[in-house]
């Protein structure tokens, strides 16, 4: 069983944390993952830095620029995570844009991800039609989950298509804005969550974008299986010692 699937069955609610690989320092990646697990995070998303991250706000863009400047590459990330599963038990997802993954080689990237113990990928700019036509068999064969995003602008027809072809969970983007752009979610976001809930999808949803405090986190998990903390965590590790990660997580649960 894929670790993502197992974790979703074990936990009533999921707290997922996103951070950019190679930030704030090049070799911090595995240490951050380990400290997040020890802080009782359920799921970790490791971002692959990219020079043109279209969906990301200022904070993640800044962290990507710094990570690239530090020397982070896909090859370097795989080297850092080579012994991931000697110490880390919880699910780990890699999140990155299609262009650098294609330059690396998609099949090679997927096989290497599986080899080191990665459980899923999030590739925001990979259309589901292309995935189904060209990569579905590869992902299915190695039991690597591809996590799709939906937004308030995604049509019901497309949401149903994504649901039929998803494993694990669906990443429910809270609004049409970029990551980290709002301190609190608007009422329209919660109306959107209610709309998705009424669709009775086969896969659970986990909400990302704009979740930066406990109040918002608690409101969101009433409407979904869980929530993803990204920009606020990146801001925290930029300004604080990694030894204080546990204190940050306590602010949410």
C-alpha cells in the first residue's frame, strides 16, 4: 500500500507541510523532513526550486531563487534523499514544475523518485489529458501517486475526470490567487469547499494556499480531510533555527 493511502486511512485529519528543497541552506532538506516528522506532521511536500514558478507567491519564489543560488538541482535533491527511508516513515511528495522534470527525463524522474521512497508527485502544470495519455501506465506500474490540483475555476466535469483518475487525495487550491497571498481565507473559499463536498468525490481533498494560522487551519479541516502549510513555514525557517520547527507546528495542532 502506498504510504499516502495508508496515512489517509490512519488519520482523521491531515497536516501537510510544504517547503523548498535547498532552503534556507543547501543541505537542510533531510534535516527539515526529519524534524517535521518528529513534530507529528502527517505528510511532507518537498518543492523543487524553479526559476519561473507561476503559481507561487513572493515567499516561495524567494525561497526558490535562494535554493537555486545555493546550488540545488534535481540531481542534488535525489542525492540528499538517497537514504530518506532509513529514518523517515511518513509520506513524502515531490512538487515541481514540468519543464525541469522533462529536462531530467520524466520516466527517469519517476523511477528515481520511487527508488528513494517518494510516494507521490505534484506537477501543477501537467494537464490530466497528457498524464492519462502518456504517463498513467508508468505511475500505475510503480505505485507512484500523481496528485492533481483543482481550483474554484475548475469545472465540475473536469473535477469528476480528475477524481476518476486520482489516487490518494485531490489538492484543493483555496482560491484563484497565488500561494501565500492572503492572511485569511474569504467566505467565497468556504462556499467553494462546500460545493466540492456536495459532489461526494471518491477521493478526499486537502486544502492548500493561504493557510497561515491556527484559526484558518481549524476552519479548513472542518471542510476537508486536511490542510497544507507552505509560505508561513518557509518564512519561519528563514528567520528561526531549525531546532524550533516543533514550536511552529504546535501553533496549528
